[in-house]
C-alpha cells in the first residue's frame, strides 16, 4: 500500500493511493461540538497519559489537561518534554505518535502499512528532518522519502487540475508558514524557490486571541488546569468558527459568555497575518517573477481558512486562490501520490526537491579579522547535492582545524537568528605544515531527505572527518534502541512505564555521549590496535559495565585534544 503521512504541528493525516484515487484514512474522530469543522479524518498531534496511565493520542489527549501538543515543534531542538508530570524524550513521544498512526489505519478499515512518504515543512532545519525520519523508523515505518509539504500540496492539486505551469503554494498550518514556487512540466514537479517562517501558525494566533480575552478577566489566574485547558479549546474552536461566521459566543470558565466578532479577532492577529507577505515577496524575487507569472495559487493548512489570511495572500500575489483543494488533507494526499510514484504505481508523474536554506561553513579571514558564512550548497539548489571546497588553516603548523556546519541565509550576519550552527568539530591536522601546503577538502553531501554528511580530507588523502550531521543523545544507536523499545512497549501493553526513557537513561547519558565521542572522534585517528581496545571498552559500557564507564572516561581525557 502506498501511504503518505502529514505529521503536522497541530494535526496529522494519513492518506493512501488506492490504485485509482486517493483515500484519506479516518485515524480519529472529533467530539460532537467539533463535528463539521473539517476534523473528521485528522488526528490532533497531541500525546498524553490516560486515567489508567495508558498512552493516549489525538482528541482523547487534547481534551485532557497535562497533555503535550505541538510535538513537531519540539523536534527542532528540544531533548525532553513533560507530560502529566512524567518526563519523556521528545523522540519517544514522536515515535509513539507515528506508531499510533500506523496502528490506527487497520482499525479504520485500511490495510496495514510498513512504508510511507512523510512530509516536513519546506523550511524545516536539518535537526527536525533527521529526528522525524528516525522516529518514524523506530515506529516500524520505512520512510521512502521526506517530502516538503508544499510540493505534496501541489501534487494533490494537480491530480485534480492537471495543467502545466507555475504553482505557488502557501502552506500555513498550526505551527509554520511556508511559501514555495514550483514548476509542473509534464507531471514533473520542481521546486524553484522556498521561504518560510518557522514559528508562525494557528497556535500563535490562538495564543494571541486567548491573551486578549484573558487580559479582560480579573480572576483568570485562579482557574485550575481543567478550566484553562477547556478555555484553550474553546478559543481555538471560536477562531475556526469565525472563518464562516461574523461572531461567536465564547463560554468562559466562570459560566458567563463573551461575544467575539471576526473584526475583534482580525484586529488582534492582523500583524501576524501580514507577515505572510515577506516569504511571498522573497520567493517572487528569487525566481524573478511577478504575481502575473503564477498560474495557480494553492492555499493549504488550517490558517489559510481564515478570510483575512486568504485576502492578504491574494492581494500580495494578485491572484485568486485555486479551488478544489482541502486545506486540511491535501498534504497527506500529495504524499500518498509521491509514495505511489516511488513504488512504481504511478509512472506519469515525478518530483524534485530543493534546499530552502543555504548550507556552508564559517570561514575566518585574517586580512579583515572577521568571520563569514561561506556557502557550499546555496538556497534553492536541487537535491541530492554534493559539493567540495578546499580550505587552508589560518596559520602555519596549525595542529587542528575548526569545521562547522551553518544553515541559514549568508546575506545576514553570522549571529542572526536565521543562521544556525548545526554541528561543529575540532579536526586534527595529522601532519602540520605551512598553511599554503596544508589543503583541507571539505565535502557536503546532502541527500533528498535533507540529511547531511560532512567529510574533511587532508593532505595525502588523510580522512580527518566523516560524519552525518545528527544531533544530541539520539545520535547514539544504543539510546535509539532503548527509546524504540520503550515506545513500542507502551503502545502494545497500553501502559506507560513507571519511569520514562529519560528517567531510565539519565544516569547513563554521559556514558552514551562518551561512547559516541570515542567511536566517531577518537577511533578514526588512532592505530588499529588502540581502536579495537577502545571499541571493546565501548561495548562493555553499552552493556552496562560500570567499571568500563570509568575506563572510558579515562580514555576520553587522554584524547581530549581530538574532541
């Protein structure tokens, strides 16, 4: 079965290709007062603990205080999260959500599936891409590809309006805003430009509306967690209703009600909605297009249901939005089409993806005494990509070289919030010499999933560095195995462990980091006998040998100059 999964910030959707059409699988059902609002086939991306300490998901979790929403946002940088007083690793939670989606499909009458195309925001950083793929894999889902959400939306649109041309997709859901320009030529979708804002979506609009109301209620700080949670849900529902109604009565926790009008809501959120103009204008500038060059304007994501949002987008582009697209399910539908393409079930379509951010390294210029963002793979470059550049140490007889991976916009200062350092290493120069004779070749290899491998090769083909840009404790395979086991046990047994993965592994976190450092940053640079000795110690540490942990700490101290 060819399956697409839209793992969304606020809602997740599963769709499949039936051989002739796309079917959205109903993986959850909303409560009665949410019926008819477009949520009948989506799962709120919320995780919680039930009354019997069982893992709960979707609407069951969303209506319960203490649950965790917006898990997808946490995949950017967070390591841990608290749910109903228990601490979990973010990967454990995401793995359980993917596992629940996989189990929910057969319960809804669809066939079981083991592989899928999973979508991610076009502006998603390398960290979130890596962790998304890992978590889906730990849940037993083989990820055929990580696909940019706007490309998936364009494919879903073109299945019903199969015309060549240039498509602009504004993907504005609960957590992120992405604008992408694509060309559709004979069923082949090629990304031309993409720009977005990472934290701007329905969740932020909800928070703004909620705050504007709370400020007028003197005793709001006395509400308990149940009342606060219900109020938050009621505010979200009111926002949705205001897309089709001029006003709505909002029930307050004290039993009174408040009339909220569309005009009031628009006044509160207008400044946030106006920000959509920035990525639209950047994409048009990057492609040297005007709004008149856009053949179809496709709007997806729940925020695009807001009339003012649609108006601002339409005014900026100068085109009326396309019809026939379900903003809530289009991304999963497009991912299912991509899955069918990769499985050979659809042979008259294809897709290509490109980078939304530039990738490069930090380079120091001794003549100006300043550092700058040196680009290896530019924005809007087609993937996969492989680029090599040659660098030299700043001074003669340097014994090491700092190699960093930057992701962002080289036109902005290094310290700007849009420029992120994904990873950095201190690479030893094995045969120091004059700077001009110590060339270091650095290669960035970026695959179609947006996951990066970095190599550094010194004189005489000496491999100084060869590493995937993976992040945090999750990079350690033994920790991933523990996370997968804990998540799958919780799902199969219907009970969360007395201690979460984080609690169970807190004492060994430092050991895991030492194992990772020893294997990736020490063993490649010592002789074979010493590498074997270190590896044997690492194996004993992974097996839980406390004496080996002390031995490994001593090894780390001895070779600290390589770290």
